[in-house]
C-alpha cells in the first residue's frame, strides 16, 4: 500500500495555562505540553495546511510523508490566546472549527456547561442530581425511560471518561428531550458554579474580530454547526436548519463553494453527508480514531486522533503508523 496519502489529524479542545486558570479541573491540554507537542511534531512530522488537503482531495495531488494536520474545535479564546502564537512560532497552520452560536450570542453551549460542571462538582453528587431531576420531570410534561433504565443505557466508560461521567454527559447531551436537557443543565450550573452562563460564555469564546485576525494570520476557519448539536440524531429539518444557520454566521470566514465540516461529537448520518455535499462541503472531519488515507477514505468522513494520542501525552499514534 502506498503511504503517500496517509494523513494524521490531531484534535484539540481546551489549551491553557491550567494551573493558573480559574478552573484548573477543566480537562484541557496544558500550554507547556502543547509547546512540547509542537516541538515533537516539528521533528517527526510534516505539518501541512488544510489547503493542501483540499488539493489532494480534489486533484489527487500527493501529500508529503508523515503528513499531519492540526485541528481545533469549538471556537475557544484559548485558541487565539495560546495556540495561535505558538503555531506561528513553529510556522504551522491550525484549522479552527467554530460553532456559529458562540460568537453571535453570549450563550454558553451545552457541551461547555457540562465540561465546567464536571470540573467543579463532585461526580457522584452530579449523578444523583441528574437522576433526581429525571424522575422529577418524568410524567409531568415529558415521557422517557426511568433514571435506572437511562443509567443502564448510557453509563458506559470510554477511553477518556468513567461511566458516571459518560452518564451525565450522554443524558444531558442527547438522552433527554432538548428543552429538558437545557433546563436541567442550567439548574445544575446555578447550583454548582460561581459564575453566570453569560459571563462564562463571554470569557470562553472568540469574538468575530479575533476570528478575523486568525484568518488574516493564515489560519484556516471551518464549520462546526451552529448550536453544536449531534447532527446525526436530529430530524432532517432540524439538521438542515442548523447547518444553514452555521453557514450564514460563518460566511465571512469560509469559502462557501469549498468549505470544511467538522461534525460536533463526530455525529453524522447519510442525510447529513448528502446535505453538506449539496451545500459545498469538500471535507468532513469525524472523531473516529484512525489515520486518514486520502483517496481511500470518503473525503467527508476523515478520521482523527486526539492530542492525547501523541507525545508528550501518549504514544497511541505509534500503533497506527502501519
Ligand atoms: Zn465540538
């Protein structure tokens, strides 16, 4: 098998000076480790630009050996403050995927509400609270399985989180009706956090000016939905609405005939793929953990690795080399 079109894609979320941050419990990559990782990449990989990947997909142009693409999800101000200056120091391009809602409203995404809750509250207390709320609302206005049935269904550990954490995440991300999920998450946020949702949103996300600056500095900007929903779980109408909204809010930062999709939570289905292709997407990024092979993999379903799969955090990438 030719290895010339294999592409490692590394995925980042929070990157910050964790020890000196207000919420050191947040699961993020410490800035010193990020620098070490970039140093490792500069010695062992060819960090390429998204434009090269697009050319490769379109024209079959081959990629350098050990090609690596750096992707940053969710539009965090961390990416502007910490990631971009270091990327520039190394001469690397980053690709930044920004949910439309983060910079058009001062609303906190559910995903971040949860991350901060999990960083600040005791996990067993959170599980108890979530179960209590589930039982409190059942039958009044909503109908869904009992908290114990939901526990059976969702409390399954993955390679980063224990089963308690996954239970809280899944139930509040996708397991309950949307309006109820929001209500419970906001209730818990008020109970455990010493900051309002609005203030945290203000502190957490990039502004339009910052996004524009990143673009001017040669960074690549892409689509990550509007509301950061699990697109594969939405009705067709809701899914299309979310994607259309994200394209509208991001129109100043992307090429509307050739844009890159990054599925929130890695969630998509055939309807999503058909629709984004219709709308001009040329590449799609998932959370499947594998090395991409351009030409063999569907360009709308490219797998990625997590930054924890590379030194100094880990060496899972080694097992994926062959
Ligand atoms: Zn995301």
